[in-house]
C-alpha cells in the first residue's frame, strides 16, 4: 500500500485531537474539522486511569496533564456520615510503573491541553465546519463540507462522538447507543480538606465520589437510577442533585448544603443520562474508520471512556505505520481494539446494573478488580 498522505478527521474531541497528533508524527497531512466554532468541551471533572496516563504519555502530553490536575495511587471508602470504612491501592499500568495509578482534572482543561498539542503538531484545524457528503472510491474519499468546500482524502476518521453523523451516513446499519438506566451527576466544588485521592461515600441508597482535580478544586459525582432518560431542565439540576445527596452527612453533607445554597454555580453542575454501545466489527467501511465514542461508548464506572478513545488514536497510527493495504491496516486496528473496548463497556454496564438492582457487592468488587487488572496490561 502507498502510505496514506492526506487524512481527514471529523470531530475535534479527545479521540479526534489525539488521532491528529499521532498521525502528524507519521508525516501525514492531517485536516481536522469540528462543528463547534468555539471548540468547546462540556463537562466537569474527568478521572484518568493509569492506562490512560500511559496512552497520554505516548501522545506526548502526560506531564502537562498531570501538572494541570491531581494524581494518586489509593482509594478510600467512607460511609454516608464520613466514617472511614477501608482503603485500597490501585495497580499502576504495565510499562508505565513510574506514572501514578490514577489522576483527574477538569475536562475543559484536558481539552485545552490536547487542543494546544493538536495545533502545535501542524494539523490543519477548521472550526464551525463539518462534512455534508462522503463519497468513496477504491483509492480515495471525496468529501463536501458545510461551508461549500470540497476535499479528497486517502483516509477519513470519524471521531464525532456518541451522536455521530459519520456513523449514520457511512454505517447506517450500526446499532444506536442505548440508555443504561442511570444518570450521571457531576459538580465542580472547592476541594475539601483531606481529599487527596479518589474518595467514595457509600450511602444507603446512593454512592457518591469526590476526586481532586487541582490544588483547590475537586469534582463530586453521583450515579442516579432513573427508569428513562427523560429530559431534565438545567434549572432543575441544583434541586435534583441536592435531593439525591439528602441522606449524607460529613463532607458530602457540607458540599450538598453549599450546592443547595447557591455557592456552587449552576454551570458547575452537569447531568447526562448514561448510554452505551459497541459496534460490531469491523469498524471501517472502505476508507472510512470510526474511533472513540463514535464506535464504542461506555459508562463512567471504570473511568476508561477517554482512555480507550486515546488508545484508539495510538493504535490507528501504529497500524498505519506498519503498512499493508488499507483494508489490512484497518482490520488489524479493529482486531487490536475490539475485545479490550468490549470488556470496558460490558463490565461498566454490568457494574451499573449491580448498583441499580442492589446486586452482589462481592461480584461488584471482583468485576472492578478484574477490569482494572486487564486494563493495566499493554494494549
């Protein structure tokens, strides 16, 4: 195969930016289009596991990510009133034992780090634009854009997220993401004294976590069982989250009261219903390939959604560098990614089911340990 020289990435999120950075390292011309003209990232905090930090090291931004956030190796469990139940230590990723086991930072901060690295890589970034049509030929892909322009590419990478327009246009037979029965609440809060690592509070009905994201801030997260993914108006988020936290005392009780009293601004509170899916292999059709949430969306139970998206970018670049026909390259890509991503999604959804149904705590703990161990292995 002639090495592809001209690559289009559709979507400027975590997967798309990391793909742009990695493909530019191969000397390819990379064009990234992102519909949001302001290149914004929605969300509060994001936890990055040891394997995710390992992947970010490959991309070349791990030092900046760690400097912008917080890192740790342990996990503390408290009851609903803040009494310590137990402590645990997470394993570090294989081949990256010098990196912490876990970290966290604000999601917009991670996006800014990757955005700067994308621009510094020399990728051409076009904002406020997405594709209009995609037409494939054996040796190229012709793309028209919403701004009236056109381009011809050797490869198109679909990285436009959960509600992917690329997936719908090129893979109309792929399944749609499905609601999992839980909603995710997050709030950026002042970092409480003593919160220096992942901390979970086990109430009678609700599990809440607080992770540091900087020297002064943390993010609180809570998963809520809901029978459907009905829309919740943002003006209701403060009251809904306050009610969910009603049973807690201690640190969570104090944060709840600050949220209820308006000390935490509404933009610092985020709610989204949780959806998950994994598309059947292969993840390409002709010269269009899907990566990240576009093809495998997961719930946050293993803190690995961003991690497996970053790994996609790394592996895609590795397989393109290894050569072969385009079909061979993209078949190898899916072959390396499918089972790992399936494990993350299946196990995350199962953890959510156990939480919703009051299932076995032993199964929950064993599944967490097995998943973390598997993710620590090389990709």
